[in-house]
């Protein structure tokens, strides 16, 4: 579990939204980095970007756990491998709103190829702020399902085509061997 620290830029964005009576920029993504987190946790607030971004996840779900805690859920692709040491919450205007190191004691988490990993991070505040609303664009699950089915079908088609070509090649070589043997038998018979 990772708990996001609100950055100074995130706090400034909140204050500007409250002062101006305008909505906070919507959440764009959860960014994953294999960069090295700052050694001093007090420095988390001053960050404006994660170290070395390796993946940008759409926020799948926003769950208001309480007036002081919001849970954000994202996912990673199955076909990529990378180490996760930092996670950031980025708004559409590019502001790094929240930041958390991930599994510092274990040098991060290695997400291997073939692993579809869904993760959650929490934004916890000492005081609830009812004037701030978290907006995000929900993911179209049907579209994602169709994409997964399409990708799996394409991969299976490629695999089967490769197997079929190998089988035809083997039969062709077998046919050539049979033809050669038939010629040798005919030559011996004469």
C-alpha cells in the first residue's frame, strides 16, 4: 500500500481552486517511475515530477473512503516489465499532485512481463476539504475487454499461423523424402 504525500504544487492548485471558486484540474493519470525516491521524506512535498517515468496508468476507479481519504486504482500492461520505485498522481494540467515511494526497503517492486498488475494508492489528509472534488474520466470497461480479446485473438492467430507453416514445411520435406525413396525403389525394380 502506498500513501501519497500532497506536493507543494498540489496544495497550491487546491488553494487556487478554492480562492477562485473554480474546479481543480481533473486527475489525468497515476505515473510509475523506476527513479530513486528522495532520501528525506520531507523532500516529497517539493517534487514537481517523478524520477524516470516508465508507465502512465489511467485511473480506473476513484473511491472516496472517507472525508479525509481517497483511494485511486490503476493498472499496468501485461506485456511490459519494469521496476516500480515511485508513484505519482498527475492532474490534466501537468501538476504532480501527490507522490509516494513504493517498497523502499525492497528497492521497489519488479513487475515482470506477463503480469497484469492492478494497484491502489491512497491520498490521506489531516482535514477533509468538502470544497475540493476529485474528477476523473472513468474507463470504458467494455472497450478494454474488446481490446484484450482482440489482442489475444491476434496473438493466437500469429501462433497458429506459425505452427501451421511449420507443419506444412515438415509435410513438404516428408513428401520430398517419400518421392526420393519411391524413385530409388523404382530404380531397383528395373
